[in-house]
């Protein structure tokens, strides 16, 4: 376990040695901040009308949930850029032998890399969470809803990272890993559109597989253990696949 | 083969698809020994080294490091190995210090001993002045040294170096050789190369691999004996025609070379040098140089590996394996 943190620390450190991490943080922050301001503007417009409705949606529902919805889309585009280098860079530069010759298991290598990228995404999450928290200066927030939203975003990002890590073990070309990750994530995102055009309720299987459906439930504040199980299974699956894939470099070519 | 050998390799096979890159290779290495691993490009040197270091799984066979099987107890075995692949595994964006500290931690050196291990490795590899520089900005020779420092930072029992002097200038090559000789005082070293003088200069034992098979396994002393041939080269200011030598006792034949030099063949072990000198004085040939001709390691190497050069080489696996 100690080795996992050693590798994770190096990953995180390397990320910040290149301008990529800083650029990503800046761009993501700017876009989400813009959306945040748009949501506040919208809230101020509808506020007088809300006062006359019984049981009207509050500030958290009107600002924070759409904000997190939007953040998820931005991060869907950005996470592949962060994860693409994890293993493919080592494959390309032939540095994997450093890890293979050290007394480490494949599991430790993959978990270390995964934790490293998760650390970065946690930072993104914290910066995003600061915006709704700034609203505390002018009023109250529904902390339960906010926590559910943050948990949803965290699980979503962790799932994105797991897919990205797996794709990165497949190829020595980071760009290919990025595009493949993006493709898989987008497909999982739009999966529950299947069958929607026919007027029926979305097909059960596709709806269940859709990564978006489980996220939306959490954004509404509905904490369902099925959603949690979905994300955990999703993450574990891709991590196990990554470990198997890394091990295969040692076996037959 | 006894149990005290540091490295035991038994009946190693490795296939890439249908291609057999390593075929039934067995050898042992004792403590404190420097073993030179020779072979033409694509002979299976790198593949064998990757297998010993645990970077590649063998198709069949066994590798034991200090008694620990590399497949069954990889942690214990790998803790005893330092490996420098053909392409040094360096993170170009880190400084030398950061990189070596990371390597020390990866090799499970406790945090408080990392700095000492790092300083020792830097000292031995002549990196003391470049600790704060980025690896990507260092010259090839220094990068190679960082690669070696990485391999020895945890004081492994065996250091495996795959072509450590490739692409270096002659001065750097001499420095790296001196470093390897220095390492040999405390570690066993397996060194692969296709540069023959390097082997003669550094190694205790030599192994030649060709098409995945071990074709020669000998000590340097044994190799030197093989190198002795049964010919003398004599140089005269006033060389007589070669036929004149054949009357000298103990001479089988002679041939004329350029610039007054003559090669004289004789039955193995019975050098006629004395008779030639006597004759030279008597006949006024003005001999001024006479020496036993040595077969170079290169000739032995070519002799062994040059069986049928036209056949398809087993190249490729080294590149494939590295990819």
C-alpha cells in the first residue's frame, strides 16, 4: 500500500510539472464559473415569481444542480486529456521496465496511477465546490443536496478516470487513448437515448448502463445504493482490466 | 549447478508467436562475478535479460535469484536485481535527484535512508554535480549514468546491464567501463554487449548466444587459451622469399605479408621462434620483430556465429519486446 502512494505522488507531481494540469484547471474553472454566473442571473430573474409558489425549488436546486450537470459535461471532455498519458507515455518512452523491475505488483502500479489521477480530479472537484459554497455569503444552502451532488460528481469523475486509465494501457499513443476514452464515455453518456424516440420509456438495460442516469439521480438528491453500486462496479471493472492488460505486457506478445 | 549460485537460469525458452527467441538457455552466475553476454543483434540477448529481470515471462524454464524464483516470489527476487534496459527508463521531466529518490522509494528503501542511498549512487556514478538538473537536458553519457545509478541504488546482489555503452563516445565508454569494474567489487554483473573488447576488458566469464541458443560458455582465461593460435608473425628489414623458411626445423609453412612481414605456421605448442632468430642472424635477414599471432575474440565470435549467415535472422524480438 505504501508503494501505491509513492507512485501516486509521482504521478501527481509529474502532472503539475507540465503545463497541461494547470491549463486544465484554469479552463475548467473558467467555464464552470461562467456557467455559475449564468445560473445566478437566471435565479435572480425568477426569484420574485418563486416567492408566490408553494414549495418552490430553492437556490441549491436552481443553481447547484444545473452547475454540476454542466461540470460533468466539461469534465467528460477534459478527463481523457488527463488520463491519456498515465500508461501510454511509459509505453512510448519504455520506462515501464523501471516499475516492472522494482519489487512491485501490477496491482500496486495500476492503483498508484489511478490514485494519482484521482488526486488531481479531487482538486478539480474542490475548486468546483467552492463556487456553490460562495453562495453562503448571501444565504443558506441545502447541504444534503450539495453533498449528494458532490458525491455524484466524485463517482462520475472516478469512473471517467478508470476508463481513461484502461484506454491508456492499450496503446503507446496518448492521443489514441484520449480519443478512445472520450468515445467510450460519450457513448455511455448517451446510451439511454436508445428507444426514447419511440415514445416508450427508455429500454431498461440501456437506461441502467447509462452513466448519466445514475448521476442525475444523485443530483436530484436521491441517494440510491444501486447508483453507488453501479459506479463502484464500473470502477473496479476497469481497474481490473487495466491490471490484466499491464500484466499481459510481461506475457506473450 | 549448486544452490549457492546467485543466479540460476534453467532451460529457458521464449517464443514470440512461432519465433523462438530463446531456446533452452541455462547458466549460473556466482557472487561477485562479471558475466559478459555476447551475441549479434537479434540473437536473444535482450530477451534473456528481460526474462532474468522479470520484465518478460519465459515461455518455459526457471530463473532463480538468490534462491527465489522470479515468477513465484517476484518481490523477493526483484529486490535483489538492478536492471538497466537497452533504453534507460528515465523520466525526462524530473531532475536527477527527484528521479533517484523515486527509484529508491520504489525499491522500498525506507524514507530516512533514501538520501544516503541516493548520495552513494550519485557518488559512484559521477553524478554529484548534476543532481539538480533535468534528466531530459543531460547528455547521453550522463543519462546512461543515471540509468546505472537507478539500477544500483538499492545495492542489489545482481546488476543487469543491457548494452550500457551503446551510443557513447570513447571517453564515456571508458568511464562506464571503469564504473562497471568498480561495481563488480560488490555486485555480480551481467553485461550484454556486442562490443568484443569490452568483454575482454571487464568480464570474468563469457557467454555467446546465437539464434537464441548458448553456443559458448567459457571463462576469459579459457577464451584466451582458445585465442592462441599456431602462427608467428615475423618482420624483417630484408625478408627472404617464404620458401626459405620451410627448411627451418619445426616450420610447416610460411606466407608473405606486406612490408617485410611473414606469417610462419608451426605445429601447435612447438614454437620455432628460436630457430628463426638463429637463421635470421646467420643469413642476414635483419629480423626486428617477432610475435605470436593471436586469434582475436572477434574471430572466435565470427567463427561461432557465422555458420549460415544467409538464413533469416531471429531479429525483431528485441524490438518487439521493448515496445
